[in-house]
C-alpha cells in the first residue's frame, strides 16, 4: 500500500517485489512529476523537487528515469494516451453515441486528471519546444483516422456538413477548459471548485450544444 507522509509527500512501497515494485515506484515518481511540471513547467522544475514531492532520494528518481526529459516525456505520454483512448469513432455507425461518449470521457478526465491537461496546455502554448516531434508522432496519425470516420458520417448524411477539424477543436476547447481554466471557473462559482454535479451539468450542456450543432 502507498503510504502518505505527514509532509504531504508520498513514500515508495517497499513491500512489493520485482516488477510490482518498479511499476509502483515509477507511478509515484510520475505523479509527483505531474504536480511539479504543472506548477513550474519543464525548465522551472528540478529533479530534486520531484524527488521531494515523491518522498524519495534524488538518486532513486535517476535510477528509474536517468534524465529529466525522460520523466517529462512519460508524463506527457500518459496524458496523451488517456485522451486518445477516450475517442471510439472508428468503425462506429452511431455518431450520436460516439460523440456523446467522447465528450463525456473528456469531461471526466478534466475532472479527474486536471494537472495533466494543464501541463499539456503549458507545453503547447509555448510552441511545444520540448516535445513537438513526440506530439506529432503520437497525435497526427490518430487525428487523421478519427477525422476520416467523422467525415464518413457526413458523407453518409448521418450528421450535418461541418469542418471536421474545427469540430474536434471545439470539443477539446470546451472540455479541457474545465481543467486548464479551473481557477477562473472557481472564481465565477463563488470561489469554489466545481462539484461533480456541476461537472455533470456542464457535460450535458456541452453535449447538447455540439450534437445540435451537427444536426443530431
């Protein structure tokens, strides 16, 4: 079991063996890194800071991840993979269900994994200087395949004719807003973070507006 420490850091699980220990320790390091990178970005974050948040010696971090960029890339990869897995368009002949499920999954991630979204936004807003090529490799092929499926719905008359790329951008902007601009939404919500019920209301509104926008 992962142990919480009184200073807010996380201690490594020493009870597991072999592969289980490695996976658990890497998970703790990556979670601490996600927090650190989302606060101060790649350049502003030190491995020492990550080690402190994880509650382990710096040498242990380097044992699992020799370079800071290895940690950063792994955190970004995890965020990206969660988002890619949220879409289930290819081969679907039910655009309403597919789009509604995608919006729902993206909103759930904005609620449960907000730091990853903020980190992604920080990287992209600065021109993706660290991981531009990685993002291209990870995202481009997926994007083309998913766009092709949406275009097939248009061609078959299942949804209205819209610019498919813009549709994706609208979904991303609407859902990721709740993670990337959480401070703003909290201020406008009486200085309180949105509750799960408020997220569900927002999810329903976003789904309604976007589905209506494509004729569903």
